[in-house]
C-alpha cells in the first residue's frame, strides 16, 4: 500500500494581549489611522471587530469579496445581526450576477473611509480577502503591473490610510476546520440551498454563481444535478478548509513583506 502523507500544521504565530485603551490613544494621537482586523474564515474576526468598534467608537468596513452582493446572505455568512448598533459599510453594494472587482473595492473603500474619518469615528476594516486589504493599505496603483500579492513597500498616496494597525485573529487548524464544518451544516439547515436556487430563478447565470466559488459553486453544481447532496457537502467542506489555509498563507506573506500583524485569540 502507498504510504499516506500527513501534512504538518504550520506553527502559529504568538498571540498577544492588546490594550484597547492604548490603541484608542494611538489613533487619537495619529499614530495609526486605520485598524485592520484580518484572519481566515471561522476565526472570529467579525465578532472581534465589532467588540473593538464598540469600545473605540468605530464603524466597520467590510473586506469580503462576496459580501458586497445583495441577496447572497447565508452563503457569504453576512450575519448582520452580529453588528448590533455598529454601522457597517461595503456590504450589499453590488447586484448578484455582476463581477465586482478589487479596483471597485478600492474606490468604494476610499469614499467610505473618508466619510467615517470626517465624522470623527474610528474606521475598522474587517475581512479575509487579502487582495482587498492589500489594495487599500499599501496604496496600490492599478496603473502599475505589479501583482497585489508581490512584496512591495506601502506607497504614500493621498486619501489612503498611511498608518494601518493590523490585528489577526488566531485559531488552530483543527478548531478552525471543526467550526467550518459546523457552520456549513448550520447554513444548509438555514436555507442556503434555497437562497442559491432563488438566485438562479431570478436569472443569475449558473456560470456566474460558480465563478463566485465555494458555497455558490458547489451548491449550484448540486442544483444542476452534477453532484449529490452528500458529494456537495463533503467537497464544499474540503474546499473551505483549503481556502482558510490559503488565507493564512496570504497573511503570513504580508508579514514577510513588512506588515506587522498583532495576532490575538478572540
């Protein structure tokens, strides 16, 4: 029999205990101008960002490439009730079936960021789409040909945050995967299949839903009769596990490119 290969989990960064009072002072003194809460899926970043915003008088800017779409709620895990009274931005700003891109996100972010700052609130960027985070925290110029994932210094550009403070939500792989599996089952019970069937019935092309990936890809394949329900569930869970691993790889790459991420256990 062939020898099975077992992957060795990458060593997790050291968790810190952050002083929210000190962070508030740093923002007030101009030592940071944007707080970024990032992390892989199912790591508790939204809950942490909301708690942070409540303490600092903040507003949330979402950095999620799929939560921009209206009507894509269960599959993207918007969980809007989790925000409570905290204002949020960059959610439900595009129609499903369209292709929203990172350049559009950058422009929408800059408008919302300027508005939040002008009103004296603290902007808290929260999400797991590393490309979106890089686009706004490194002053990316889309007239260049440098990939967003490439190692490069942050460029000072008018209107962009110059001093972001990065916080990463930390969770070990086994716990993260268990949360992913439990959350997937809960979303299936909450009507995720019906949500995606409704998008198809509204005329959103199947190939566009598939291009959105993960939940929208695999549930669409199930609704087309290409996968059984159990095949869909197993393949989707595996794909989300792999996605979370790629997210962590991106964030550790940000560190190698010079970003200082303060990792916490939410």
